[in-house]
C-alpha cells in the first residue's frame, strides 16, 4: 500500500511518524531556523490574542497558527471512546500495566519552548525549532511537536516507576495520505532507582524484570552492538552492563507491543476471511540519534514489502534526570506515533479519516473500546474520484536581484508554507500535495516550482467547479502570502 510506504520527497523526514529529530529528518530539514518566513496564515496582527481550547495567549511576530488547526485542538481523538486512535492507545497501554506504569492522557497541548526543546537538550539552532516546522503561539510558546515535551515534568513529579503519556502533537508538514499536521503520540518511560535496587545493582534488577516479560517468537534483526563509541555512545554515568540491561528491557517491551498489535490485526483479518494467511512478522532495530537519549534506536516493521518506521527510543540522558531532581534514577524512554499503528491495525488507508465525523467511518468502531477482542478491519466506503490540479510559479526575485543568485532566492521560501496555504483553503478535501517540477533559470538563477494538488473528498464526489474554486483561491494566496509569480 503506497500510503504507508516511505517515499523520497523533499521532506521525507516530515512523515507523520518519521520522528522529529530522527536522522532521516536531519538531512531533509533546513539547517538554519527560518526567521524570515513571512507567512502568517491567521492574518492576525503580530501582537494580539489567541484562544486555544479556552485559554488565552498573547501573540507576537512568531505567531503562525491557522484557524483550522486551532479549531481541531479540542478534538482529543486519543480519549474519544471507540475512536480507533483511542482503541490503539488502550491496546498499547495493556502491555504496560498499572501500577508500575501510570497513564497521563490529559496534558494540555500548549507548552513552552523550554519544555518542548530546551529541557530535552535541543541545541538553539536545531531545525525542529524553525517557524516553518513548528506552530508558534509566540516566541516562547508552541503547540507541542512531540510528547517528549512533558518528560522532564513527569520525571520531576516522580509519581511512578513507569509512565505513558498519550497526546495530540502538532507539526507543520507535507500533505498526503499518511501526513496530517495534527497527530497523536504515546511516550513511555521506565526507570529504576539505585537506592531501591537490591545492593544498588541496577543491572540485576533490570534483568530480573526482563525474566518476568512474556516470550515471543517474532523475528527481530538487531545487527549492532548495544553501544558504540561514536554512533551510539554509552553515557559516562552508566556502566556497560547497566546500559545493556536497560536496552534489552526496552527492546523486549517494545517488541511485545508489536506482537500485541499484529496478533490483534491478524485476528481481525481472520474474522473477515478465515483463509487469511499473513506474511511472517519481522522487525529491525536501527541506530538513531535523539538529543535526550543515548544510546538510541528506531524500530522498523516489515509491512507489505517495505520497512516502516514506528518509534524512537533510548536510554534516558542522565542530565535530564539530574535536572528533574532524580539523579539516582536511570532507565529508558520511547515515543511512537499512534496513527500509523492504528492504520496498520485497522487497515485505514488515509490519515484524514481519523478526523471524519461521518457515521460510515465512526460506526465501524462502535462498541470496540469495551470489547478489544472483537476488532474488525475498516471497510472503506466508496472511493470518490480525485481531481488533480497543478500550480507553477517563480519564487520571488527580490532576493536574487539583491545579488544572491538562486540560493538567496530560496532563503525565505519553505515548502511547508505552501502546504499550510493549501490546507487552510482546502482543508480535508486535499489528499496530497507533491512537487512535480523544479528548475532554475539558466541566466537569472531564478527558481521555478510546480506543485500538483490532488483534491479528493473522503465523503462525497467533488465537482470540478468546486475543485477549481479551491485551486483559484490557492493560486491567489500563494501570490499574496509568499510573493510568488504564477507562471
Ligand atoms: N520524541 C521523539 C520524536 O517525536 C521520539 C522519542 C521519544 C525518542 C522518547 C526517544 C525517546 O521523534
């Protein structure tokens, strides 16, 4: 299925589940913060007020929230009874039982840049902080881009050995069937306390906990050593045996999540078709980098011919525990995207469906929250025709006439601004936006881009006039807001 496969595109790293600071992103995201981005989709004056889910905030020139985002903040799909995102959350929670794990499902989505970035050790020039990637309310306040924004606070509160946080997260992003600017993540952590482990022996305590986990027979590829001096360093505060034990507990716990999800997906498939035979489930661990864990990994699942990234994780940086007043604790953390897991679990073909209020969608999950053993696959209602429209334009020439050539031309342009304009106008009627052509004028160096927008409703047939209406507005907004020249 194309929508779940990884595609090479300009912002491959912006996949809804492709992780925020994952290596794949580092390469594709801009390496400098785009402070020049002029696009402000709400059209609010730089200093004013915005109300988010009942709370009022002062805005400034960093403000870049659009009204369709603000309007969706209150939906909280992860706690809506019988919603597939909420069902997926419950299934994963069942693998991390209370009281060892405490569940936090109601954290407010507005956080400080300190919580979202600084508390986790993101450098000041990290591309994730850019206005083109993150929704800012004002210079110090954002819509969280990941559930890790709450790590430090939950560690500081120190209410349980383990915890899970499920929440809505926000990223300015590409538009296609697996990307939506709002999605849901689950963050988890499990800590061990040096002062509580018998003889202070953390490794032994962790190994004992590993023994207590169930066994599984899934095939796991894990070719790298648990730590590597350059690629995946051991922290100086940990012994190798400690880090190895924590890594083993982490990996085993997450493999069991995959086994749980897929055995339920299989049961759902078999109930629809008793002859169903699945391909053998296979996962692999990949070395990764996150500013707040070391060593770190990503987990990929082999699904319908492709490796699919589903989560990021690692051994929690001791610095975070020290600052949270818990220097005696050490352990692991992970973050996973719930949409992709739910799409696999229920075979949901388009991420926009999660936002649908159509009974033909919601009705298919009714009653399942209380009956998780009765999962059924999603049966798509009719597929409505798509309507492709192209828009080609020259980027603003002002910067190149200032002598910077074609590179200067790109400085204040970011593809996510195009995405945001299209999303603002077309909303959920836009299925996909893809760059189909790009070239630089051989003499002037001026850059031309062409984007193909696929207008398709999930709920009804769009008329050509309607699609034209949207497209005309998009063309106008590109000129007005980004200063491009239509070709
Ligand atoms: N917050 C990371 C992301 O969104 C995932 C992560 C969480 C990685 C916890 C490591 C530990 O990409």
